[in-house]
């Protein structure tokens, strides 16, 4: 079964930094892009960022522009989300997700920059204290 493994979350103070990692080395289902969405308690899922396979173009949610950077190691198939100047409103579970080129296996799709993304992992908790 395809799986994306997220890591790097934790507790950080206002203004701090974290780097999230998504290991896609065991992922075999085709996809057009890979990225991150988040879900805070009691709130809807929110698309954060993606990087496309075709031209490495990136997308960022307005609220994180200038603070978050998505990148990847194509050889190791790991995607990173560098988060700087974190704010309490960034507190959420962050999920790595792909825009599948085929069926999503019944998984609900979350919109990120106009594309539908499906999560294949458990997510990683990010908590920013004020």
C-alpha cells in the first residue's frame, strides 16, 4: 500500500522554525505534484504548498508566503517544508499529499492551488506557542 511518511513536527515558540520532511521513497502511484496541507482543531483542511513534477513550479498559501519554502531531494524522493517565523495560527497537523494522476484510492481530495491532493500518511503535529 502506498504511504507517505511525514516527520519533523514539534513544539516551537512564536517566531521559531521547523523543517518538515515527507518520505515518498516507497510511493508508487503516479502524481502530478506533491505538497502539504494542514488541519487545525475544529477547522477545515487548508492547502499550504506544492511543487509540481513537470516544471518544479511551486504554490504557497498567501498566509505562508515568504515564511515557508517547499523543496525536494529528487534522488532520495524526500520533500521538505521549511517553516520560518512561525505563528500560533500555523498550529495544525500537517499532511504530505500528492495530486494523483490516477485514482486516489477513495481518499478525499484537498484543494491546493487549484489541484486536488490526497494524503497517504498520518501527518505530523506542529504546535506554535505564543
